[in-house]
């Protein structure tokens, strides 16, 4: 069952066409890879799905709803969460608090409840969820450290934790493996599989081919803003057009 | 009918001053990314210098203008070196520092001139130009209009035809890229503050014979400069000049028919509207935050 | 606040001592100084309410005018509706909050520099309306006639009873502000400050929260304005100029604003400092200018950061003071 469908998606920035008539479907339970040479439009695609940009034309259908043009927080409420390129964390908050922010949708409260403390149960439940996810991500011993003091691998894990804690159905991961050494990459791959097993569909933008080939069950390849090929990692790896695109892109 | 045209003339002349205020502010913000809240006080310092040096000490007006420019430029250079440069990574800190300078300059002016009523400087140029038997422009104002135009023209030439001018514009557009291309951004900041402060000092010197001089006159200047800068577009110098003239004419008409306070309120409301509808202003490009 | 004291009994003693001190204080002061601590107490509310507004990382320049909105509301309500202070106080807060709510729509579209200038413009425009609309607001001479009530035979116009009243009201308001900061809402505001896009990606409607902080901060500013005016008896537009706004900024910046009590330190110490240099009349603003500059250049995190620095020099780890410090430690 297609959880997400991108239809005829076009995005223009002034005179520049970043995406042109892009279409693909993501099945529930996939780990879908969105790959392509630099500048192919992958991040733009993500930002549109996550609501940071609106498309020029086209639709994004999520669970039978058109979500294109919705605001990021609305899309999060529907169950789609995005992780960011580079380190994006609440740097002056602790690991625990970072993850706690992620429980926003369930734990948010109005001003009167907040002042009077009427939301105690909700907050307790949220904290328990955070403990659970930090455990899952292997971050429990670091819970009181400031996010800015974490090593790279833990930072990425925390970013994942923040997203996970919001109990998403669909997670968009934007280059989570960037800058990682092989050991960190393996660890991250394990974490990603764990996340999928917990029932989350994943769409992954990534350059690290080892991670992509090792994790994804299906790939969509973009080039110059258009879909170049789709298929299993095997099929795509042997696709002539794809090989040529990567070679000529001087990747 | 005559009132309408006379007001138009007055507005255009006022536009010359507003341009000088705004262009200096935009230059400093564009190149150094800091809001110089003390800009009005720089103008005030220029005016006070004329009062002290020309009125009290007797030096001729034009050399005094030069003194004003030099003095205020010196203040600007001190600000750049000791306040704006160390706080470059945090523009808010730079703004707060400029507020500190605002206070210091006001107190300096009070110490120099005492706490009494506003000062007046008798205009060195007498007489009035009469056009078509009806429209009157005091020669002093003509002089200031001519000098303002000359200053802005020189600035335009400098920015578009000289090496430093190009470098300034490059830094304003993208500081990092400019640095990568080998432009010495420190030097460019120094040039920007010098030009910005010089224009403020000149404006102050030109205004001095035309109105009241007191330590708090900078307030109106900064409010005007903000309105003009926003309406014209924060990154755009030509926008600032255009907006200055339009706003000056607008403000003059409003003052004639409704009074100065309502004129200023309208200006502020106009500014908020522009901020909502088109934050880039009439001609500006978005300044990356 | 947990970095101040170690454990509950120590905390309790601290608060009791502080309360005793504040209650006993006015009896040892001359008339002028009684006035001073009264206004200081009110300014504590001004500064703490401003901190709430700036929690999301956006600095407004309209806060002083919001205090004025409260002051004018209280005066008008007293003069025209005959309302006593028990009613004018909340009304002043509500009207200030309402004005803030209306201004959210134009102002909150802007961020950073534009928001700063836009809020400055809106504030100045409101202030000029007070100047211009003489029939309602009294123009530059302002309005008079507001009084403090006489209750149970106590004339609240006297500084000491009014001081206790103010102390009570301000303490209550601070309690609410503190609760907000430590609550879920406070955490969300901090998150918006540090990385708005990340907060949005987990469902935070940043605009709404900025509006909330702005409106509630303005609400308390309005209350402060009403408190001030019932004692002063008259309100003029000049009480709420950029000058006052700059003072608020100075208190917050010099005191520090990453902890709840930072601005309080700022306003208390600078008010005492102000008294100390009172004789230097004319050059006082310049001294403030100098203090502001030195503070930004050499102590950018404010006076509140000094305990942490001292602890650092003497070897122990400073406790990270993060939003829900006490409440995140599991339960």
C-alpha cells in the first residue's frame, strides 16, 4: 500500500527548474533511497515533502491526502518527520531535552494547564517515551550532556531520536551518513534498520553508496531534477543511464 | 495651488537631507551587517561641530563643514575598530554597542553646549531665490541641496567606477565570497564606516544653519533614516535615495496639512506596511539573515 | 533556579531570608529610597516579562510602550469608568495583551533585524498617537487623576503599603512567569530559539509560540504600567520613550538572559549603581552607555554568568542551567 505518492512534481526557483515532473511511490515499510549526482534536486524534493517549500506544480499524496504546500508543523502532525543535513540539534539543551521537544505533538499543552500544572500526566508520559527512545538509540548514558558536546555519531543518533519520539509513520532522512567513518556508518545502518522494524517507513537521501545499497530495498534516481531510473539496488546499479550520469557528474 | 508646488519644492530639498541620512545607514548595514543606532547622533555631532567651530570660534562655514566631516568620520572609525569589529559575529551586540555610543554622544553634546535651549546657527548664505515670482527657496537651502547632490553623485561614481567601490558592493552582496576572492574585508569595513559617517557629518553640517541644534535632534534623524531605509529596500542605495525623496515629499505634505506628528505616524505606519507586504522594499534585494 | 542552592532545606531558608529582607527593608530607608525600591520592584516585572518575549530569540523594541499601554488603560479606566486598582490592574494587562495580539499579525511576519525595526516603528507610532490625540490621551502633558485606593483604613498612597501591595502583585506575576518557563511551553520556546526548523519538523507552530510569548509578556508589561501609574498619579508619553526601552535592554543584557534571574540581577544592581552615581547628573547616560558597551564586549553572557565562571576557575563543573532542569531528572 503506497503510503506516499509524488505526482508530476515540478519546482521552479525563478528561472531555475529544480525539479521537473517527478513522480514516484513509496510503499509502507520501505526503506526507499532517493539518490543522484549533486544538484539533482534530492534535498529540494525532501524540503517540499516536509513542507518547507511549496511545489510549483504537482501533488504529494500521503495516506490519500494532498499535503503539498502545507506547513512543516502540519505535516509533522500527520506523521511525517524530517531529519536535517548537517548537525541540526538544539545545541544548548541536554540530550534528554532535545528528545523531549520531539514529543511536542502528544505533549503540548495550553497556557493555563502549563501554569497550573494540570498537564502532569501528559508530561510524565512524554518523559517515559523519551527514556524509551534514548535507550533504543543507545543514548541513555548521555542524557544530561549538552547536545553541542556530543561526538558526531551520537549527534546523528540524537537527531534520529528526536524524530522517532514523535512517533512518525514516515521518516525523511537527509544525508544521515555524511562525514561518517565505516564503523559509524555500520552503527547508523543498524539503527536505521531498527527504526524500520519498529514500523516506520523511511525515505533516504544519501551519497554514501555502501549505506544506500546495504539498506534500501528500492531506489529512485534523480538527475537534473528528473527521474532517471527506479528499481531495486541491483537493477539500478547495472543501469547504463545511471552509471553514465554518475560518471559524467564527476561525483 | 502655490502651496502645493512650494511644498513639493520643500519636500525635494528635504529629500536631499533624508538621502544623506539613509545612504550612510544603508552603507554601514549593507557592508558591515550592523544597525548603527547612533547614526542620528553622528548627524547631531556634525551639527554641533558647526555650532562650535563656525558660530562660536568663527571659522568660515565651508572649512567648518570639512571639520565636521573629519570629526564625525573619526568617531565612526573608532566605533568600527573598537565596537563593530570585535562584535562582528553577533550583529545584535553591535547594535547594542551603538546604543551605548548614542548615549555617550548625547552627553558629550550636552557638556559642550550646556543644558539650555536649542542652539541656532545663523545661515552663512543670505537671500532667497525667487522662481516665477512665487516660489521661494532660501539660498542656504539651495546650497545644501547642491552639496547633497554633489556628495551623492560622488558616492555613485565611487561605487560604480572605482576598485574600492566594486569591492564594497561585493562585500555587501556576499561577505564570505568576497573574502575568498581576496578582498580585505576589514579594509572594506573601514571604508564603509568612513563614508557612512562622513555623509552623516556632512548632513549635520548642512542642517546646522537650518534648524534647531540640540543633543536630542538625532532621534528624528534615526526614525527618518529607518523609515526611508526600509521603504527603499534595506540592501539598496538607489532605493534609499528614491525612497528618501518620496518620503520627504510625503512627509512635507502631511506636515502642511496635518502637522508633524501625524506626518511621522503615517511614515511609521507606511514602514510597517512595507515590512509586511514587501520587506525587500521598493528596490531592494533580500538581505540574507 | 536550581543552580543557586543545593537542597530543599537550604532553598527554603534562602527564600525565607529573602522574603524577610524585602519586607523589612523599607522601614530602614528614607522617603526617596522607599520610592526607589517600589519602582525597582515594578521594573523587575518589566524586565522579567521582557525576557519571556525574547525567549524565542527575537528582540523587540516595543516593550516599553506596552508598559505605557497598561498605564494609559489604568488611567482611563479610573478616570472614566471609576474602576479601582483591583480592576484596572487586570484590565491594563488584558488591553496590553490585546494590543500585542493585534500587532502579532503584522509584526510576527518579520524576524531578526526587520522585527526589531518593525517593533520599534509600531511602538513609536503608538506613542505618537498618545502625543497627538489630545482629547483622549492628553497629549504631551498626559493624563492625571489616578490614585491608589484606601482599604481598611490603610492609605495605599503611602509608599510602604503600596510597596507591599506591589511586592505581592509582582511576586505573583513572577511565579506565573517562572511556571511558564519551566513548563512544556518554556521548553518549546527555547527550542524555537535554538533551531526553529527542527522544532517545526516535530510539529511546533513557531508563529503561534512567538505570539504567545509576545502577548503574555505584553500582558505583564501592562500590569507593570498600571502599578506604576497608580502610585505616580499621572501618565505622559515621555515616560515610555526609546530611552526607557534602552534601560530595559541594558538591564537584561548586563544581567544576562539565559537564566530566569539574570535580568533581575541586572535591574537590581544597575538601579543601585544608578543611585550611587546620582550626583553625576548630566553624564549619567554616558556612564550607562559605557556600562553597556563594556558589558557586551567583556561579559557578553551577563552578570548571571559570573557564578559559573567562578566555579570554573575553582575547578568544579558548573551545573548546566537548561529549561526544565529540575523536572527532566526522571520522576
